[in-house]
């Protein structure tokens, strides 16, 4: 290590002025050559409470200075000891500032437990409220289902009744239509029978008319024939008297008739 760098370390460490309480040079600057001075005694009642062993690490500055003085000169050893003490104090201060003590850990654990308890309480309250809301919803849905079931049963009953009424009405209408058709068929049949009877009567009447006409025509024709024969006989000239024929020779002939003619 160079002398200039050692001088710089000495000047930097002298500004901090941190040393062990047993170091007489650090306690009394007027007696710089006196190293083995006893420490000042204070009243025990006014003394601060002792720190736990982990708060102040075991760093014996006098022993460290003595060890350094065996190798380096006294000013250099003192500067190195003060620089080491300053670095250690800086690191301890940083650890105290940035690190967590047991109290901080206990506080953090307490806060964590409190937050956990609060979160558990909130979660429990939320779960209870959600369970209550779900139960209310389930009850509402169950009531809705029951109401819909009752309504569906009523609708099914009404629909069944309406369907039965429609079937009965349709059956009655079908029976009425069938009866009307039967009556219409019977009426048409009766009308047909009446018309057939009328046609038959007309045919008989026409037949009798034709028969009467034929009889009248025949009668008239016969009458004309008789009249014409009578007229013909009335206009016919008188016939000459018949010739007097001689009597037949004998009546024993087998071929002779009553009038004396010969039968062939």
C-alpha cells in the first residue's frame, strides 16, 4: 500500500473519530501518547441499559490496533483501525437502517396475523353473505319452480279439459254432421223415391194415354172401315138373281154337298 493512499485513509478516518471506549487516544486527544488510561466510570443508575449481545458485535479495537502496530507504524495502524471501525460502524448503521430487528419481525408478524385475521373475517363474512344470498336465491328458485310446477299442472289440467271438450265437441259435431248427412241422404232417397213414383205415375199415365189413344185410333179406324163398308154396300149396284140350276141328280154321292155342289 502506498504512503499517499495511507495518508488519505488517515485523513478520512480522522473525520469520523470512532474508536473503542478503552482507547485513551480516542477519548482524550490532549494525551495522545497515553494509551493505557483507565476508562471513565459513570453512575450505574444513569448508565444506558445494556444492549443485547447481537446488537454490538465483538470488535476489540485496542487488540486490533496492537496487532496492526506490530506490522505498521503507529499512525498508520491507528488510521487503519479507525477506518475499519468507521466501515464497521457504517455497515452496522446500514444494517440497522435497512435490516429488520426482532421487534420489527414481531410487529410484521403481528400485522400479518392481524391482516390475516381481518382477511379471514372478511372472507368468512363474504362467504356467509354469499351463502345467505345463494340460499335466498335457491329458495327463490325453488319457489319459482314450485309456482311453475303448480302453474304447469293447472295449464296441463286446463289443456286436458280443453282437449277433452274439443274432442267431445268434435265428436258431437261429427255425429251431427253424420246425422245431417244421413238425413240428407234419406231426404235425397225419399225425393228420389217420390220422383221415381211420380215418373212411374207419369209413365203409367202416358201408357194409359197411349193405350186410350191407340184404342181410340183403332175404334175410329174400325168405325171408318164399317162406315166405308156400309157406304160401299149402299153404293153397290143390285146383284142379279142367281141362276136356277137343275137339282142334283142324287143325294147318295159322297162328294155332293147340301146345295148340290160337288165337293172336291
